[in-house]
């Protein structure tokens, strides 16, 4: 039995590019997040209190899980 897949009109070449585009977008978003967090840090990580470090980590988690 030969089942045929109907033509969806989507270019297979573009479909193969989607993972690369998604990875590039995700990488840029994560880099933007890291740069933003570094800019707003009141001090170096080692000098920040554990509460401030946790606050920064939680803010990053929230941004990633939006």
C-alpha cells in the first residue's frame, strides 16, 4: 500500500532551516538576558549576598520560562 502525503505547499528546504533559525534566536535571547543581568548587578557575583544571587537566578528562570 503506497500512501501519498498531500502537498502542503511548504518548501522542504525552509523546513530544514527551522531548527537552525530557532537555535540562533534562542542563543540571541539568552545572550541578551545575560548581558542585561550583568548590567544591573550591584556588584560582582562573589560579593553579592546569597539572597541577591537567588533573586538574579529566579529572574533569569522567569524570563526563560515566560
